[in-house]
C-alpha cells in the first residue's frame, strides 16, 4: 500500500525537526491559543479514492493559479499501487476534480519509481516544470530531487536523465535522502530549499534544511548551504512579492502536531516565525493521525492567503484540507 510506510517516517521527522531546528517553548495552552485561521466546513476539499483497495491517497498539495486565473493542484496520489504525481482542477477553493496523471512512469534514471512532494513552477520561456523526489525502494527510501518539463501543464512531461539534486555530500553533510523541495525566483536567480536526512527513516538522527541556487532555469544547482528556511516537516515556500516570502511547516505543539508560519525577505532568510502555530491538529476523524505537507496559496487578484495541507487517518488514507484567514 503506497504511503502507509510514511507513517512512522513522518512522525519521527516531526520530532527530529522540532528538536534540532525549530524549538518552541509551547508556553501557551491549546485552549488559550487564538488563531487567525479557520478550517473550512467543506473539508476535506479533495479526496482521491482507490476503489479496489478501499483506501485513498491525496497528499503533498501544491496549489496555484495558472496564467488564465484557474486553480490547479499537483499532488501525490496512487497509480497502480505506486506513489505518483497527479493533477486536479479547482472550480473553487473547496471544489476539486481529479484530471490526469502527470508523472507515473519511471524516468531515464531508472531510480524514480515512486514520486512525491512535487513543486510546480513556470519558466520565463513558458516551460512547465515539476520538481519532485523520486526513489526506487520504499524500504531504503533513498530519495533525490528530479525535474520534469513540458510545453503544457497537462503534459506530456520529459523527465531529466539524472536527479538535479542527488543524495550524497551536500553543504558539508552526508545526505542519505532528500525531501520537500521548494523552488522560488529572487533577483533573476532560482533558490531551492529542501530537507536532507542523515539516514533511512528507521535510523535517522538528524535533519538539515539545505539551500542551493541555479542560474540556468533549474537544470543545474550549486552553492549548497545550510539555511534557516522553515519548511520542515514537508512544508513549502511561497513567493508573495519580489522581497516577500512565506513558509509553513509541521512541528509539535504540546502533545499535538501543528502548523507554523514564517516570513522573510530572502528565500534563505533570516526568517521570522510566529511563536504560536496557526493551526493545531484537532479534527478527530480528518486529522486523526497527522497534519502534514502545508502550503500557502496566494490569490493573485486579492492577495488573500489560503492554507492547504494534508490530513490523515492511517487506516483509510490521506486527503487535502483547507484553512482560511478570518
């Protein structure tokens, strides 16, 4: 069953990232916390059901408006039992319909059998790019960052021959696996941030946030460095304006998982994170086991911010949730 192996992986990662990178004193009680964000009554706003398995998989949402103003979502879903990148169209923020598979075939590297945590961008020349992590084996989970490109959003996509960010020695760290790439443009240069792990999910003891830059539309990356960007676990960066970025991440709050929000004027920081989370795990059925993979989507007309994230009950699957600012 795809993604069931991620349950312990994500639980461990949240604990590790909280301890090593983003400590919070959690001095405010859950009852005292007042957030600007409310879950919508329509939750979950999107499900992708696997009828033959009585299970559902829709995770890692990356929601954006295309050049015509239409809502699009790329996400991790199931294709014949393998984690793949899929597309959904939104008629509104809360109404989504599955469209088609974007990336399900194994690329020329032969190693990106399973694909997750995709991030979409459109190049200055009009190419549609998807950055994603790919790995050959669910047990070892030796994931790396891959790039696929197409002339149309719906594809077909050409997958690059090699990972654009391979595992190995990066920023002076021995990186065993990589997750959660985000790619944004700043002052005519691309900036990527991602999470680097020092071992397999069962053996990991340290997680780093690593940054890199590109000057050739993301085909090659260099200048690897440890950065302050708040994206773990499985969060993303969103560019608001030329000198304004937001990030969200899953961390811990008391005995629950929670989503934290930060702002910066540069993709690598310094970042200013709100001391209290904007959302705490609470829905007894829709968030029973976790809230993960948060992302902020910006309405290009109004500038309003929307928080998409993944809720889960491991017995029946993962689905996409939405919260709005009051």
